[in-house]
C-alpha cells in the first residue's frame, strides 16, 4: 500500500527509502522474515512505525505515505472498506511459510488437533483458489 498514483512504478530505491509500517518485534533482537531476507541481500527498509496488532495496520495506512509489505489475500479483505493502492514489490521475496504453534501441554488434546486440522484444510483450499 502506498499513497502514489497507479501509473508510478515502484523501484527498489523507492521501496527501501519510503516509510514502512511493520509488526512490532516479538522478541528483543528478533527480525521478521521481511527484514531478515532484506538484510541477507544487503538491503534495509526504513520502518517508521511499528504496531503490536497486525490487524490494525491497514487502518493506519490511509492518508499516509506508509508502505505495508503483506500478501494479496490479507490486504484484499480490506479493499471494500479502506482506500488503498497496491504495488508489486520490486524485491523478489521467497514464498512465505505459515505454521501453527500450540503449547506442548495441549498439543495432543483432540479438540486442539481438530482445530489445527480445520485451519490447515482452509489454508490448503486458499492456496488452490
């Protein structure tokens, strides 16, 4: 998302220098997958704002120049309620992997296994769509 005209092409220089909004670090010294990947490529984006609540980030974007790097499926769920502009990221990121974590104490509980199976099935259906 960026406050730019649709005809603008985003360059790597634009992407790295424009202000970004990103999820807050979960652990001190932990970098998210985007910043870790960029660092391995010798690049660094300018994170100007962090949010502890990822679901609130899209509401922070309108009327700003902030960029959010996220998947199409996530931001598409906001397209009817929030103004936004989408751009192809000029960096070739690897596919993102998602996983589910449960505390060891409840990992084997049937109801938790059932829920994990439901979430996995829904995710597989989205990938096929």
